C-alpha cells in the first residue's frame, strides 16, 4: 500500500470519529464526562507529537520550518477565533450568547479549516514514513470525537436542527479527507515540504489553545494528570513504533 492509500485509510477512521462525536451530543451526561478525558488525553498526546516528532522532522525538511509553524498556528487562530464569533471545545453551555444561527455557521467554517489541517498532518506524516504517519494519526484521532461533539453542540445551541448538527460533524470528517487529498496533489513539489511544519503549527494551536484551556477549567488535579497520561501514551506509542 502506498503512502496516499495508507493516509486516506487512517484519515477515514479519523473522519468517522468526527461523526461519532456529533452523534453522542444527544446521548446525555455519560458522554460529556468521558469526552473530558479525550480532551485531556488528546492534548497531552498532541503536544508530545508536535514537539518530539513533527517539529524535529520539519526542521530536517526545510530551514523555514519555524516560520511555517507560526503560519500554521496563526491560520487556525484566524479562522477559529477571529472569524468565528463563538467557539470553544466541549459542551455548549452559553445559551444566551449563542442563540444567533450565524454563530453556528461561523464556528463550522472555523472548525473546517482546523480539520482540513488535521488531514494535512496525517497526509504529510505518511509521506515521511508509516511510523510518523501513525503517531500523527493517533494524535488526531484522540481529539476527533471532541471536534465532532463541539461543532454539533454549537450548531444545536445556535438554533439549528439535530440533523444539521450531524451534517456539521460530517463536514469536519469530509474536510479531513480533503486535507489528505491536498497533500497528495502537491505530489513531489517543493510545497510538500511545507505541509508538515504548517500542520505542526495548527496541531499545536488545537492542543495548546483549544484543548488545554478546557482541561484547566476543571477543578482539581485529576484532569491535569490525564494530560501527562496523554504524553506518556505518546511516548509509549513512539517506543512501540520504533521497534
Ligand atoms: Zn460557549
Ligand atoms: Zn481536529
């Protein structure tokens, strides 16, 4: 199987997790409680992946890696928090601020840009090696259910139907696949070397600016420890991948 087929297959699994996140919005309290662990575990795993895999690999690809990392970070920031009027991770509880249907649409656009780079990260990882690809896939997968849950929750709170919420979560899955496709279309061009550092920046944004604040909102040290567990899980996965 070539790198494109591998990355498409894994991105399909990640896209499915987006949809799953959309489905569990209507399934009650237990889902919300377990979602918090995915957010904390995912943020730790993603931080490990960015700093110990994506960044070192990016530096071997291009001297411009640091500036591209910043570009990736700022792209997601621009769409998620400059254009989107209300977007944060987890269950939507600010009903009075979110009643405008436009809020749901702007949040969806912001999230679609973020999930596009989820796909770019997976595609670029598999271009380097199956080992790097699988580590990035795992980092992406762990926060995919919260991705889907978040958008479905905002779409419903902003006054749209449950069907629209599920369509929104599916759109996130679709844009992940488009991200993989975009990397493949770059083929052997020089732009391909930009895909990993840019998606490293976007992954850093999602981990440190979207997910960690949600972890910090929880009282007590339990959730903070789960972040370290996520980091430990990454180190374990990396050790297994190197065997
Ligand atoms: Zn809110
Ligand atoms: Zn994501």
